[in-house]
C-alpha cells in the first residue's frame, strides 16, 4: 500500500531550545493546524511542549 500525503511525516522540535526532535505522523484532515504535544526532552531533563515544524 502506497503512502500518500493524507498522513505526512512531521518533525516535532522542542520549545526548550535544545534542538531535540521527535518524528511522527499526523492526519492532515483531522489536524490541519500545527501540532503541539507535551513530551519528554532528555537534553532538558523534563517534559516540554514539542511543536510541529515544516
């Protein structure tokens, strides 16, 4: 099954300024805006917001 652009791969960059990133997929139809998730940043040593970058 071919992957299409309905569920693109997005990079989530830490808002703590450490440069740490997560990679995930999102459904563009359900979440058309930029995604923000609260995840653990091992460089900062705490949970911070990770924001989608394009």
